[in-house]
C-alpha cells in the first residue's frame, strides 16, 4: 500500500520522487522477543519513525523580510526535534549570535506545523497535538520581496523552545510545570549543512531527519509575573522601555489620546515611555515641515543649534544632506525643511494622537512571555559568597 507523494515532491528530485518515499514502511509490530538480525513487518509510515525520540519543541517566527532591520512576524512554525547538548558558550567564544551561558544543541527534525501569529494563548504551540504537515522537503529560501513565495523560516532565526518530555504536554496547550524541563529562548544557527541561509521547506514539513543546530538562550525569555511592568523589567534587567518594545512586537500596540495644554513631543515621550522619533512615525501630523533658506557660512551644526534641533533630525528631514559634513558650510540660498513640531514645541490641546498602548507603568499580562535584550557579557560577582 502506498501513501501519495506530495505534489511539491514530484519531479523535483529523482530520489524524493521515487515510489519508496511515500510507501508505508513503519515500525515493527510488538513481540515478546525481536531478533534485530531478521527483517520485521513494517506497518507505520516512514515519516513517523523519528517522532518517538523528540525531546524538544521549537516555535520559530517567519518574518516578511528577513534582511530588514525591523522584520514583521507573519507566521509561527512549530517543530518537534531530537536534540543533544554539544557545548556551552563561554565568554571567549561568544559571537554576534551567542552570549556567554548559551547552550549549543544539535539534532534532527521530527515533524512540524504552521500556526498564525495572532493568538489568545501564547502557549498554544505547546498543545500535545497540532495540525502536523505532511512529509515534505527543504527547498531554496523564497525571495523575500515576493509575498506570494513566502512560507519558510530562514536561519539564523529567533524563537522559543521547550526542552523536556513531550508526553507532559496538555491537549489545550500551556506551559507544563515541574519535571526535568526548560522553557527558554532559542536561536537556530542553521538547518542542514553548516553554511549559508537555510529554510524549513515551502509550506510543508521539513525533510525527515534533517539536521539542525541552535543555541538555547536561558536568559533571553521572561515569563511575566503578576505586577510586572515595562518600568520594573527595564530597571531589573538594565535596559530601557523602548528596547523592550522593539524586542517584542506584541508590546507595540497603540492607543489614541487627546493632547492637553502643555503637551509637547518631549513631554509625551517621557509620559508614555517612548521616543520622539516613534511619536513622529505613529503620527504623520507631527511630521509637518516648514522652509528655511540658508545664509552665508551656515552649516548643519549651526542651523541645528539655532533652531533647537539635532543634526540627525535635520538630516532626517533633508535626506539629500545625509552625507554632508556637519561643519562644512552649506551653499548659500538653498532651502532646508525644518520640523514644525520640535522637542518643546507646544502641541495644540485637543489633537488626537497615537501613542504606545502599554504605558511604562501598565501591568503586563501575567503568564505571558517576552524577550529580554541580549547579554553581551557574563555577570561578575564583586566578591565571593561567604
């Protein structure tokens, strides 16, 4: 009896398209004594063979433009793996992708599924059973500028993982408690061969048994407790509210406020734990500009100082001067664009504006998880414990 080959497999690789790829070849039937030297009857599909050995589950994020500085997550890829420890990253051998204390893991893929990004339960990927994909294959990474070709995860990629006995997982999902297990961040360094960008297949399960190498990042994920706020977490882990928001797109939600007397960009940025640049990006009305004609001998630095601006903001409104030296005289009589709303410019009372939804003091939902910023060095004790 044969299992149909995925249409994506047919004709693309002579080995994968062979009849044996889809045959039911499964595991030997139970017997009081099995002689390994004698061929046994096979009854289960080949692609189930590795699943009993899976000891970890990954949730990786597929993004719209992997090369972008601010990629947008569009899907979650859930992968069961068999992993074993291959070493611990020390301060002498950490790289841009690893931090001291990260654990290097190597293993093989067992099965995978695809979930939407939006969810009411951030631990739904830990449900005991998901809509697992059919066996597939690994193909070239899709062109990131063509959304119709998306459907894969490119390495390196960030995600979260649960390392433990998968029999502990509940049918409705949720983070299991107790037992010899660990929930942590992870970063996949590569799939398959140790070179170039990788992927896990186009909308189908990766090739059974494909190799994977990743690092478990025990200090990069935080499960929120009752009373946690952005302010408290930023202070506790030596970071900023803005950095926490950048690392966690789910914290980038917005709310509408009405400006009151005395509001300015500086005041609103401080009140809502954000930056003036972020407020401008959320509110096109704050990007209005006015003209300024340069005089004899003026430079970017002198104009910025006179107009109560920074040179970087002046360049932002005049991108053609991005590479112009700040102290070199500008041509006389050219027109520059200056922002109407500067740091301390009063914003009209009653103006409707978008600001970040989570205030620095807003309690975060307990039981959810967030990413913490990267640790670039190991903690140092000022004195040895007694």
